[in-house]
């Protein structure tokens, strides 16, 4: 999963007694290009960890797969200069694709402005993660990246074009979503079962809405569609029916607006 100059500050449940570690607390190996080191294992005992910027005089550039997966860490600071965090680096248990999948105590993440991609499953099941600022340079957010997380609001970056399958599905605390101009496609199940979501304003650039994109958003009553949007392509994967807005509480006026733009599914 591609990363560019990533610095994460993970603020978890405990916020006291943050101690800098010694180099001996980290097992490392050289990066493929021999210009830095990869942390392969954290062997220290501290629950609040500050990863050093250099080890043995070499810059820390990567965090290896499951490098911290067996620890009891509650807070971790990753230094500027890290360019890659491998899949499952902080996952406790069976390794999955996402870098932070299952970090149940994670409540805050600060991402650098240089970040361009958030990978698939990155924050799945981060139930305590209630907010995140996605940098404006991000052009790609992978499938189910924030599914079943604790997010309460989302402000998507201006360079993002596609909201991929299941990205925010089952985020039951989301009440506000800002879709930036430039988004052309909302894929299957992107916001399905976001039961606190009440209002969505579609951008003027929207062209396609996938199957079940807002299915089960029971509190959704208002959908704002710019007048410039005269037609939307609604995917009909299942028996030629698209139920993007099934189970919502959209007003009759909103339902009519969707019908005029090509929606044939249920409400």
C-alpha cells in the first residue's frame, strides 16, 4: 500500500507518562534501497512509545508488518521521515490488509499534508476514532477504509474523485458528510447503514451512485442535488434494481428530485 512521507500521531486512551525509547527497544533491518531502516519489532515494555527518528545513525523510514502487533501500546508517535507503514503494523491478532484495523482504543490520528493515499481497510473497526482530518492532497481512499469506525463527521478532500465501496459503511455515529466538488462517483455501500446521517449535499460533479450507497441511512431526510445535475447514473447490479436510498427517510420532494434524475429504486 503506497504511502508518501507519513507521520502519524496516534492518541489513544492513556495520555500520561510518554517516554522516549532507546534504540535497543527496536529490531531493525535495512530498507530495500539501503537508505534507511525498517522497524521489524518493538521489544520494549513501555505502553507510551516515541519512535526515534534515527537508529544506529540511519533514518527510520518504514514500520514493518505486525511490528507492534503483540504489544500493549496505548500511545505512539511516529516520526517525520517514515514513508511506509506496512499492512497490519499495529493490528493485534491475525494480520489483515489495513494498517490500523482493529485498533479499538485509537481516538485521534493526525495525518501529514503530504499524504496522498489511505489504503483499503486502513481504519476498520476503530470504534473509538471519532474524528480525522483527511489531508487535501489525498486522491485515493481504499475500499471499506473507515467501515465500522466511530467517526462522527467527514470532510472529504478536494482531490478525491471516487468514494469507494463501503468506505464509510456502518459508521453509525456519522451525522455530517461534506462531499467536495470534484467527486464523480459514490460506489456500492459507501455510506450504507450510517444511521445518524441526516443530510447530504451532492456535488455538481456527481455522475454515478452505486448500489446501496445510502441504503439503511434511516435518519437521512434531506438530499441536496444541484440544479446543474440533470442526470445521475444509478448502477443496477442486482436484477436491474438500484436501492441506493432504500430505508431512508427522504422527503417526497427529495424522492421526486431523484426520480427526475433517473433513480428507479425503492425508498
